[in-house]
């Protein structure tokens, strides 16, 4: 009987495999409940191999979460740069809702860990997202009577999809149009 041929993963594919496995374990067990041994077992590698790619559990967590939570927002901001301020705001909100709906377990993990885990306080993803949104709105030319209030309303609206994920794009678009129309009452769009 012939043995199946095993091919070796290249370094980048192995890193991605480890990060995907780690994310599943973090979602299931939380940050404190997860060990590097759990991650290695889930990735079907030895713990020694794991440490050839990452120096700590925190590094693995950060590299698994960052692309989903922060980099996607940066990508949305970048992708919408040629739109009018109002359309840019809609685009970013729609993309956030889609992300939260798709990755609601990961977002829930980040929110929970942000509250209970001092080891991860420096990563403060919630504040980083808030600051990115605030900075983006400033650059858009959108003016609000009360920016902090408006951002909190936006964040709360976005997080409602954490508990009620939505995949219907028409519903999401209508929801976002309603939010933006209601925000417009409070503020003025400077379409330039």
C-alpha cells in the first residue's frame, strides 16, 4: 500500500493555518482559557513548531484579531476615499455591519477580553476602532453638533449586529440609510 505524499506548507501558509486555528480556540475558550498547547493541537503541530512562528500567546491573539477588527476598517476607509462624505459614511457603516455580522463570535471575544483581561489592555481594539472612525469622519468633512454623541450612536448601532447578525444586504442598506438620515438631522454634511 502506498503512503500518501505529504507536502510541506510554506511559511506563510503555516502562519495562516496557525492563526485560523488559534482564532477558533480563542473563540471557544477565551484568551485566558486558551494555552499555546491548545493552539498547537488545533493546528495539528507541535508546540515547538508553534514557537518557531510566534513568540507568545498574546502575539498570536493580536495577529489573529488585528486583520479582522482593525485592518478591515482601514481598508474600508481607503476604499471609500473617492466617494462623497455622505456616501463614504454609508460605505464604512455598511462594511462594518457586514464584518460584525460575519465575525460576530470574534467581535464578541474582543469585547469580552477587552473588559476582563488586563494583559490585553494595551491592544484596546474598541478605542482604536472608535479613534479610527472619529479620525475618518473628521477627514470626510462631516460636521456634527455633538461628535462624541454621534459616534456613540454609530458604535451602538453597529454593535447591535453583534447580537442580531444580518446577511440581507437590502436590509443593511436601508438600516444604514435610516441611520445616516437621522444623523443628518443633528449635523451637516459638507459634500465637496
